[in-house]
């Protein structure tokens, strides 16, 4: 039996072109948003503000500030914990911001896109 004409998956060429245009537009928006997010700075603190850490949108530490009172040579472990806590909070803030901004573009489809 001969196959009838048609398009695989039932998609018409016009619909496919529109879908491709939408995907390209979304990709461009995501690239622009990524660039803007990379320029942002996030600051978090620990220990009531005695340790402050700043990171950029690429999750690179740009600044660490320690109040004098937290520097105790007999308790280095506490200082290490405070720094780790502040860094982790700054990264969490950046992740949350990135998810929120990308969600605006993808409509909550998730971040599994390669662009």
C-alpha cells in the first residue's frame, strides 16, 4: 500500500518554522539573561555579619571580609566554618536568582537546555 503524502509526526512545515523561530528567540533571551546574571554580584554573610563573602554571577569569589573579632588563632575551625557558610549562602542566592530569571523565559520548562 502506498504511503500518502504528509509530514512526519503530523507537523506542517509552517508550524515547524514557527517552532524553530520560537526556540531561537528563547535561546537568544537565555544567552542575554546569562550575560546579565554573570555581571551581577551577590553578597552573603555568616556569624551575624562578621564574615562577608561576595561572588559574581559566574560563582567566582570576588571578595572576602573578616571582622577582626572573628580572627582567633585558637579557633581557626570556627572561622573556616563561617567562611564556608557565607560562600554557600552566596552560591545559593545566585542559583535562586538564575532559576527565577531563566524560569521567566522558559515558563518553568526546566533548565535542561544546552544553551
